[in-house]
């Protein structure tokens, strides 16, 4: 009984060690031509893209408006700060000279 239990533990350790190692490419994958591998890649990409939760049209429009609006606002803020600091530096330099 102890020997059987020891063997089971060894098998479990070996199985855990095997699963932690990166798997080698299978012989089947190595035999595929470049074209076949490329087709397989795009087929898998398409399958994964089907799993994506895409936003609805309304959500997409809302997100786009928010992004464009915030970009415009932040651009104006940076422009205003740049203009203000430019005027400040020019006035300080004119006062010194």
C-alpha cells in the first residue's frame, strides 16, 4: 500500500513538473507550410475577435465624443498655459534689460 502511494506521489510530482515546462511545438505544427501557418494564425485571430465584447453604436459614438472633447479641452489648457508663461518670461526679460 505504501509503495502504491509513493508511486502515485511520484507520478503527481512528475505531472506537475511536466505542465510547468513550456510545451514544444507538435510535429503536426512543424510540418505545416508557411502559407498554412499563416492561414491558421488568421483563423485563430478571427475566432478570438468573435469573443470580444464590442461596444454598441451608441456607446461608440458617446466614447468618441468624450475623447474628442477632452482632447480639445486639454489642448486649449496647454495652449493657454504656454501663452501665459511666454508672456510672463518676455515681460520679465524686458524688465531686466
